[in-house]
C-alpha cells in the first residue's frame, strides 16, 4: 500500500456543471445533432441512447459550451446521486443537464480515466459520493464537495491494469447483451412474418382457429406476499414484482425482494415454473396503463422464485407453446388490446378478465412445431446468456472493491490464473 497516494478529484481532472435549457425551450424526439443527457437517461453505468431526447437546432447555441466529449465521465448530483457514465464516441456532441457534473481534462500521468470511472461506480466511490451529499427532501451533491472528494490511487500503470481487467468483464457482458438483442430480433421477425403477416408459412392461414387467451390457458394467476409486505426481509426466496417485468432477458437484481422460505413453501399460487410468461398486472403511478411482458426460465432470473400480487403468471395448453404465447402477447396488436382492456385509474393495470378476453389464434400443430424448433433454442440461449452475464457481473462487482483497495493485486490474479492453467 506504500505505493498508493491520495488525491482530491480536482487534482486529477476538471469538474464542471451542465446547463438547464433556456426558459420556454423544449426537447424534441426528432433527432438533431445534439442529444441532451438527463439523469433519467443514466442506467447501468451507461447512457441509455434509446431514451435520449434532442436539443432543437435553434436552442443549441445557448448551451453549446456544455457539450460533453468522448471519454468524459458524468455523475448525477441532484435527486438520485452517483449515477455515472463514460461518454461513448457516438455521443461526443451531447449536451448535459444541470443535474449532472462533467469530469474531463484528466491528468493522465496521475490517473487513468477508465480506472477513475470504475472507482466512482464501485462501493468505495459510491459511499464517498453519498457521504458528501447534502439535503434530504431533494438530495444534492455540491460541486465543491465533488471536487474535494478523496481518491486513493495506485501507480498509473497498475490503474490501467486494473481497468483492463474490469473492462474485459464489461466487454464480455456487453457482447452477451448484443447477442441477446440479435437473437430476440430474429425470433420476433420470424414470428411477425409467420403469424402476423402470415407469409412463408405452410397451409391456409385463413383457417387458423381464433380464440381467447382465457380459453387456451391452464394457469392464469397472481402471486401474493406476507401480511405487512417484504420490507426488511433480506433473504429467503426471491419474489418478482411488477417493476421487474420489463422484457425478455431483463432483470434488475438490485431490486430483488424476498419472502421467507416457510411462507414460500405454504404458497398455493404464484410459484414460478420454467418458461412461464409473466405480465405486469398493476401498480405504479396513476395514468394510462402500459403493459409489460416477460418470459423466464432455465434458471433466469433465479432457479427458484415466486411472484407477488402485482404480477400474473400465465401458461397455455401444451399444444400452444409458451414461446408462441410470449411473442403473441408482445405483438403490437395484442399490446394495444391490453392497453384498451387495462385501466389508467388510481392504480393502472389489467385484471383477470382483461387478460382472458385477449384474442389469440391457434395455428396448426406442424406450423407451431416448425416455429418452436427454430425459436426455442434462441430463447434458451438468451436465458443462458443472461445467467452468464449475471455471473460475470457478480465477479466484476466482487473484484472491483478488492482491486480498488489493494486487497487483490492484478499480478497476483494473473499468477494464480497461470498456476491453475498449468495444473489443469
């Protein structure tokens, strides 16, 4: 540890603020040359490019000095403190909200920008950011507190080695995510071509039987949770709530809730089975109901779990595969049906009858078999990739504080890896 040295953040880089849009100016969904990064656009230590809105060309001159550059680090400093992202090349001309600070102009003889990013996103850095936050109703991290934040650094060569280890894990996770997007897009395309457009499919599609979801399901049930809720229960069996129904292969483990093992064993409904389709039932803020559907299984997100009262679990008859059910329910027409059948009242959602009344078609068995022969292996691979991503993320999150504190050194890891490789 004698090689390590403590610095203030402003000794390592420049810390500056973002800029609020001029009064009366509005963002647009129409892409312009200048995306606008808000706190809500930060997720998973990245900027969610799909959520971005844009600065109109006539507004941009008023905020042009607040452009970020590729490689800059941004940190949220109002509301949810400590959300971080490193700006990718494609967002080098984005403007930044006043609710974030920009870290740039790194003194690379002292600090690796990639190492600093991992430091800020790790437990040590996040604890420091929280400790320097003021206010309770509207938490805020003053710029001078961020500038004075202490950063303990090893020599820059070791910083780069640590960042390389962590970046390689992130790269593997990103690769798995990209594979999943490709696989799901391929499956969606095949489903749409065969069962929506009814192209390149054997037989006369006009003879397909039209029915309702209620007439083809063997299971349609909501879960439950203990009286008094699950607050404070830190172990047991995971319980999936409406906030976790996002889409195929998506689950935020930071939001995991639990029910006691004894309670799970006594549950008569709501225990998740392999290849269950889950539907957002109700919850959230008042307004229009926006349906969400996912499919779980093969150990993702858990080997054993249940659902709470805000989620439906649905299974169809054996001759109508679960993979077909998932893509049917996520098709544009049925999503519209769910919106129409749902309610945007005090608690937006959809009830049992609203799900049962959804339309469904039943193609011939040989057509469904052709579909599942192609698509089911894709779903299996997606779910396996999700499990592998989880394993890699856990490894990264375990290594990060140990590497940042010097408890584990890169050269020691490399020596142990070499030894295991030689012994095998």
